[in-house]
C-alpha cells in the first residue's frame, strides 16, 4: 500500500491538465462519432458477426481509417491479426408456431421469439415438454429429466440457472449449448429457452452468441421464446411459466411435465467451426528513445451479434460506440500532431460477444514482456446513458485517479462507482497484471442486444465527453506522466 501512495503522489505532481481545462477538442466531436456509428450499424455490415462478410467490411473500414491517418500496421498481415472462430449464419425461414388442440398460433421473429446465435437447423412439428431449469446433475441430487421421457420432443427450459443451491454446491456455467446438449442426450429434438419470469427485471428477447463449450449440435434448433408463448404452451395443463418457476424454487425439486401441445419449428443455419476473423491494430510509435518501447493500448470490440433471417441487431451502443471512439482518438492524436513519448496501439477486437476471444488472442500472442504494456484503456458501451463511469479503478487506482482529475477539470460527469478485476476486454490484460481502465456509461444497457440499439438512441453530448476523457487520459499516460503501477487484487 505504501508503494501505491508514493506513485499516486508522483502522478498528481506531474499531471499536466491545465491546458485541457474546459477544452472542446475539434477532432473529437459528436457529429463525427455518430457518423462512424451510422456506418458500422448499417445493413451492409449486417450486425458485425465475426466470420461474416459484414464483419469483414467493418474491419476493412477501420483498417482504411488507420491507413488514412498514417498509423503503422501492427497486425500479422498489415493491420489484421487473424484467428479462427465459430460462425453460424442464420438464414430464412425462421418459423415458430404453437398448436393447441385445434388452434395454431403463429409467432413473430423479434417480437415473440429469437434464435440463439448458435442454433442448429431443422424443420419439424413435435410435442412439447416442460423441463424446468434443463439441468441433469444427479451428483447434486437434481435432475429435471429423471422422471420424464423427452424422446422426439421439443423441451421448454429456463435459460438461467436457479438462484438457490443444493448443499451450497455450484451448478456450473450451464450455458445454452450445455443445456441443449443435455436435452439432446435425452432424445429431445430442440429446445425453447425462456427467461426467469419471477426475476425483478426478466431478460427480454436478446440475440446472443455467448454459448459455452462443446460440440455444435447442428440439427438441434435453439430458440428463446416470450413468456406469453410459454404460457400458451403451458395453458392446456392450467399452469403459467411464473407458477412453474415458483413451484420448483419453493420445493427446490424438479417439476417437469409432458404438455398436450405441439410446436412447429423451422430453422436454417449454416455452421462453420473454424471461420477466419481478425483484430485490427494500428500503431503510433513513441518519440522518446527509451519510452517508445513501452505501449499504451486503446481498445474496443468492433463485433456484435449479427442478424437472424434478415432481422438486424445493429449494436450502436454495443459496441459501434466504442469502436468509433477508438477511431476518433487515433485521429485526434494524428491531427493534433501529437508525438507521444510512449508508443500507442489502437486495437479493435473481434469475438468479445463470444467470450472475449479477440482480446484473449491479442494478449496470448503478445511478443514482448507484458511489463512493456504500461496501460490498457477499453471503450465499451459508451454512447447511451447519463454519466461516465470508469471500471477497474480498485485494481488500478492511480490510473483511475488520472481520469478522475481530468474529468473534474473538464466535463465533471464521472461517478465514483468503480470495481476491480477488469471486466469485458480488459479482463485478459488484467489477468496478466496489466493496469487497465474500462470506460463505460451509467445506465448503458437499456437496448443491449436488441433491435433497438440504434444510433438514434445514443446520447451525443455524453458520448462526445467520454471519448474526449479517454483521449486526455491516454495522452497523459503516453506523454510519460504515469509510472506503471502494481495492480491491487
């Protein structure tokens, strides 16, 4: 702790922020930021799912900007750092219907159901079964499939795990792929996920490609359905989805049912296990003969969750906003003719939505000692909300204080809340004991992974201020006014 106090004092003494007091940087303005977001969220880029043509176009857009600014290519091949990733292209049709006695209810994609990003393909009409949390762990004394035959059926299960535990034992991750493979093992042909209805804020119908490990069941459709659709299918046995959750949670025992209803499902997806994707990396070399061998990384993930049978998830806040921020910060360095003492790497990551894959690949393939990375600044979901928060401040308190002092002298929009342990794409860096800051806004996630995450929903003034703050923070570090701190666990 004594070391941290000494470093902290030295940073305060050397901070050079007077010149930026209440300064509006002409190279970082909301109109330019929103223009970049407009491009990245366009139909041409198709939701920027890694492995897709749309993602490749977005990556090329960023690489072209780096080239126009004169940034030095720092990838494996020019600006691109390639790696393999799972990819699943969901084509039309996407059909989900309920058959209840003599009535058929046809549901609408995006309103009544969505597809999991790694859904399999099939076309069938099958009986439906409700199987609780979709967990089969006899070793824990809990098995939703123990007393029910789901062979040649489609199952309804809760997407999330129980909030309670048996003998304080962990349920494990139980990602959608694991729950799907469990259902398939018992003979099911498809799965209908439903969010927990008794939660204070039940999860809406989101698109997601965070799916977990295991082999892809390519013939096994995976949908997330609305509470109303679940109630339609359960109504014939006089139960609602809320009542089903209540009963299981109160008894902490399985309560599975064969339903006297059928579901019609038609899904068409093209799965590629090892698709090519890439991070995009540009470099401004440092001007100091010694400090140029140290690096400040300014990063954001440029990927999102793609589209489903023509239904676009544009990802304006998540994370076209952060990607545009990185591009505009690079432009501010170049057009202000700033010659930082330390080298600055601008990195746009792929695969964050699938589990931080691009950031992990970057860190695992770093060719110098990790001590050469002075700091990593991450921009993620910075365009929507009402104030600025900067995460990982408990792990990197000296860095956090730099940003806090700069914010106080300028927009004064930063809240005190912070956390430790990284978060999102800072996590792989934090795990290598690299100081990090995570720039985000408060109340940022209203449109997360929804069709409504569009440029029109963003808060332009806040967006401009947080990118300016990230630039000023990066410049302070790159100018040598920060001594790399030992992170606090």
